[in-house]
C-alpha cells in the first residue's frame, strides 16, 4: 500500500477554461496537482507505478471558515478528480486502472491523506 500524507489545502478540479484555441486549467489547481505529485513521488520511494487494478481512499481536510456557505468546499468528486489527475503516471500508469474510489472531507488542519493499493481483479 502507498500512503501519501500531504499538508496541502485541497483544491477541487474545475472545468478546463478556453481562450480561443488555447485550453488551460485554473492556476491554483495546477499548483495543487504539481505539489501533490511531489508528495506522491516521495511516497513511491523510487518504485515504478502500479500496473494492475487500483483502489484509492482519500481524505481531505481544511480549516473551518468563520462563515460557512454550501459552496465553499466543492464536491468531493471534484476533489477526487484532482487526486486521480495528480497521481496519474506516478502511483499507477493510467487512471483507467482505478476500479474503486472513496473520498471524505472534514474540517481541521489543511491536509490530503491518500491510500493507494493494488487489488486483485
């Protein structure tokens, strides 16, 4: 099992933006993805990406704001998408290998905790 403990403020995936023919992602999302990828590389310890079916469990934590609104966090599925994108090619060869995903979120210190394991199929 691969365990990733990244002290990062979670950033959900947002729709790809376009400017004429140019397509790009939100800068905060791109930075989060790169930083999470760094923590994933560290957790891999030089191992090659997994080749079989993969299960991912992710927990997202962020500070509780003074005023809570329903749209502050983003949907958990969008947070999971950012994790799948960041780990692609690092923990597993392609996100098509992911056969099971679990995601939770709570208030606390900013952190993304991830477990990746290969499963028999």
